[in-house]
C-alpha cells in the first residue's frame, strides 16, 4: 500500500459558502415580502407644548354637574337643559375662559350629557372635559 502524501492543495481546502449565502438571502427576501406593515388605528391625542403650559395662566373653568336623575347643576343651582346656553354665556361674560368641565354620574343617561355638551359648544366654549363620577 502506498501512503498518500499531503500536498499543499489539500491543506488549503475550504468550504464553499456560496450556497449558504444564497439561502440566507432568499430567506431574508421571503421575510421582508411576507411582513405586513399595518398602521394601528387609535385616537390622536393633542398634547400641549411645554412652552404653552408655562405661558398661559390657569383660568377658571365652567363647572357643570349632572346627577343620576338628570338634574343639571351650574354654580350651585339647578338649571334646565334649555337654560345651559344662557348660564354658560353669563359665566363667559364674567370669566375669561374657554373650557368647561361636565361631571356626570355613572347612571346618567348619555343623551342628557351629549345635549349639555352641545349647549356648552353653542355658548362658545370650545374645550369640554367630561368626568364620570361613580355612584
């Protein structure tokens, strides 16, 4: 038997990486193509800037309370839903504000709250906050 001598060509033997790289690139293309880019739906929130918060002085907001029976209270007295506009305009004449806070009971009918919101918008107040009070 003859012994085989190691030659320089045998010592420099290398693995061909081309097929593996081809497979990696094909998989990369597959994952890029099959990935779905979906924009999630949600509410856009308008946050105040830091510079706005420091320059504006806090103003007195119109406070409206609605109890579980639908009784509307403004300024410590009961008001009919049709008189909300007049009372809000009176409040605006006395105070420089553009915001109102409506505090409704959890058991209040939604229609009454929406009607009060509409009346406040008609009176000229653009920023309305709705708070829900637990029973």
